[in-house]
C-alpha cells in the first residue's frame, strides 16, 4: 500500500480544524478536493475515519490512532517548508565566520548583530584565531568566510585585500598626546609594547625607526593587540595597534594618534575558491566588504584578486 502524503495532510488538517471547510482553508485547496483526498485514503486503507454526527465530522478510534502516528510527520514537513521559506527570505540558515583576534572584540560581533536583526532563526558560528589557522579553517570548509592577516598561504582561497593603517596608542596622561601625529623622533624615549618579532607591524616599526636613525626601545612583547592595549592603559608604554582594537574599546585611559611614516597592516577577507558561498554567506560578505571600505587606506573599492 502506497499512501500519498497529500491524503495524510488532508486527513490531518480535518482533525486539526474540525471541518472540511477549515482543512480546505488551511491547505489552500477546494472543499471538494479535501473530500476527494479523504475518500481516497479511506478507500485505500479500508478504514472508516470519520462519522458524521449533528452535521459534524467526528474521528473514529482508528482515525485517532492514525492521527497520532502521522502528526509528527506532517508537522515535520510543515517545519521543513517554513525553513525553505525562511531561507528564501534570508531569515534562517547558518552564518560561518572566523576572524583574527582584534576584530573579534567589537567589529565583527557588531556587524553580525546588525546582520541578524531580521534573521531571528539564523544560526551563527563565529570564532577568532590566528590568521594561519583561519586560512586552514576556510580551506577545509569549517568556515565560509574568514578575515585574516596576509600573506596568503593557499592558492585555493579567494581573497579580498584590505590595507589598514595602524595607530599609536598611548596613556591619556602621556605628554605626547598633545601631538596629532607621532614620529620616531618624538617617540625615541618611549618604551614600546610590541608584537612578536615576526609580526608585520613589528618589522615595519623597526624599519621606520632604523630609517629615522632612532633607537626603538621595547619593553613588553605579546601575541595579541588586545594585550598590548591593556598594558598601554596601565601606563607601561606606547603601542602600534590596528584600528579594530582601538576603535571598539571605549576605555578612557588611552588615546590614539597617527604615526608618520604610516605603517599598514595587510589583511584579507577570504572564501573558498572550490566551494560556492551560501546565500547567507554572500549577503554577509557584501555587508562586510562595505563596512571594511572605510578602513581601507588605499581608497579603492575592495575587490577580489583571485
């Protein structure tokens, strides 16, 4: 015996609404259509499913038992249908994004929150990690979108380059805060809080000081911009930081100033070159690139280079 789902759906709707008219309205088909589906079901099963009493259909004990068995199935399909509608309206699905650490404390969560406002059922997977690991994650399919520092380690990743100008963070009571722009000459006596020696900002900072023939005094080495900023707040020195960390930290114990010569941090938004983005991923990528445009020092539109 092969029962058609539409027959079971009609039967379920009659029990739920109590009338053929109500079932027809619920399913969006005619009353004769509902009656015909019910007749087919009774004929195929050999069961009497309803009795008419006082102009009303009353389910038989057999119908009550059948209803219990198919209720989960019918409601499950209704849920699937609603999920499809939500996906079509971009209100559901899963957003998978990973970013380097400094963006994870303000910039990315704020952007995800904005994106989620009209998508209450959207599931979000967000993680912060070192840039090399983010590239691995996007390559393996664990995340759809990544934001990382360059260089790019894999050829099978699309990337959208972004150049972000760094800033000098210093304690609010530091006399140098009176200057709008700081130089190696002005900072020659300041203890620096720096990233590890292999980090691009540390290498470029040393080059700037060497070119100016000024000694760079380092006091603290750490692996996160957030850590360096914490030391700045305690008055332990100055630090060269990316803008994502300082722009979303509203502690009044520090101020930021531009540095001359400008030092850029090379970053990229990355996606897989071997797997298509989901609809949600495409929508979020568009929003992300638009928001990053104001941070990009080149002034050019952020476009994919691979």
